[in-house]
């Protein structure tokens, strides 16, 4: 893949394109987890990576469905660990 920056053409390998895509999607997921799911930055990174890994399995789920899956998995483990109910979108998860 070729990209042009400041009049110069750069050729990216498939690996570089895949890495850029992963970084872009994981960054989106982190931002969404922080803004919509109220996770802190550290936990958002971990949950976003799990969501992206699931998305890469290619089972037909959207990026956002994988994000919700990873958040639910995280929240369920936190509920069990702390003995607290967790609610998202007015739905109790635990």
C-alpha cells in the first residue's frame, strides 16, 4: 500500500498496514470504553485488546459487539470478585 505525505510516497508492507489498523481500532475501543462505559485508561486498554482479539477471530461480530462482549466479560469478573451488582444501560449484568 502506498501513502503520500508531504509530497513523498511511502510504501507500507501488509504487516505495517495490519498494525496500523489494529492500533486505530483498539484506540477507538479504548476511547469508547472510557467515554461510554466509564473505565479508566489502564483497564480500557486491557478490555479493548480483548475486544480486538475477539473481533479478529472473524466470527461475524462487529467491532462494537466485540467491545460489548469484552466489557461484559470484564464486568462480570469484577462483580464476582467484589460481590457488587454492575449495571449497564439500566440492565443488571450480575
